[in-house]
C-alpha cells in the first residue's frame, strides 16, 4: 500500500523534482548502511587443518545466516589467504574458508616455484595443491552444518579444482574464474605465444592462437595435467567465467570444450565478458563476481529443495 502511495506522489510532476534527489540520497544511505552491516556482522575465525603431513593456516568468514559455504582455491604464485575477496563473498551470505598456500604465510610445507615453470605447474605439485583444497573442504564440513560446500578459484585453480572435486565426493559445486580447460602444457604454449601483449587479440586470430597452442614446442618437459580428464568424472554443477581478452587462457577454446562436455550431459555453464581479460575475479567490473554469487545462491536453493525431498 505504501508503495502505491509513493508511486502516486512521484507521478505528480510538481512534486517529482523535489522528491527525486532526496530519495536518491536516502536510498544511497540505506544501501550503504545495509552493506556496512553485512560486513560488520561477519565473524572471522582463524583455523588450522592438516594436509599431507603439514599444517595449513587460514581464516573462516561466516555471515549471520549463510546459504552456502566455499573454499577459496589459489591461482599461481605465493598466495596468502584472500581476506578481502572472502569478505566480499561472505557479504552475500556465503561462508568462506580461505587459507595460506602451503609454504606461504602461516602455512607449513614448501612452496613450489618458480612462478611459471616445471615445479609450479607439473602434475605432482598440482595434485598436492588439490589434496590441500580437498582437506580444506573436509575442515569446512566440520565447521558448517547442512550447507552445500563448493570450491571457488581463479586461473591455476582451473586445474586444481576439478582434481580436488574428484578426490572429494563432498564437494557440491565449483566456480572457476578464468581457469583453463586445456592442458598445463597447452596453456604455457599459449602464454608464451601471447607474451603478455595486451593488444594480442586485436592483431591475431583465434585460428592463429589455436595453431600455436597445438604445435609450438614445449619449453618444459613434464607430464601435462588435463582438467578434462577429471571433469568427465564429475557430475556436480560447475560455472566458468572468462574474459574475451584473456592472454593467459584461450577463452573461446575453453568455452568450446566446456560446451562439448555440457553436450555430453555435464551440468557445466560458462559466461564470457567481452570487455575483460584474465582478471575476471578482480576487475573493476564486478559483474562476473556478482553473477557467480547469484549462481551459487541458486545452487543453494536447489540443494535445500533436494535435501527436503529426501
């Protein structure tokens, strides 16, 4: 009823100019207060958990009324726990466990370097990082009750998340920002070919990129990790978000591979953002993260419905 009365007032042209600006600022103040309350109402709890003989350290971010829970999986590099991103996600009503990568920050173990090279992306290290993510899922299940638990990550996590989800049947969904579906060796061929050129896609074709991905000589010799090997074994929902201007992961090729898996019955979805590059999770354009949050909430509703029907 109040909504109709306000509508009538605003439709009065003599009153509208007086109401529009104050109402705008009133809405802005209320929105900011709600956002602030969402962040302020979060609880933060430092935790540790064991994985493959070492103790990993992290933080649990918990909203007042969580709808789902996730473990954040790192990209490449010496990454500590992702507190700012965890807060952003938790403000959407999602519990988040984020931890320091092994050998980094408060986590024990040895970090495998260099950043781009054999030690960092060989199958043994990726498998070890997947076991860490799986152990984090187990810890999260101890800390939350009757919530769907998923894996969310970016870039290198595109290899790690499918492996971890295959290892751990208690993973309910996965979200990957700018993560490869091609093999680790193919990704390196593409990355070396683009050579960090931000204008690469303005001067090269999709066909040319695929030719280099297929045929360029490998600078490193190790057993490649193919995420499709694990994705074919999974039946959980997955969402991939790509930037069309990505020069580290060939978005169009990955989308083509995901669509093929979807055609085979896999519950996989993808989004492509024409204005973004590799930074879909951290760009000033917040659309990919917002899309991912809505997708997770939808999965949570489906999980709740299926739990009630059992």
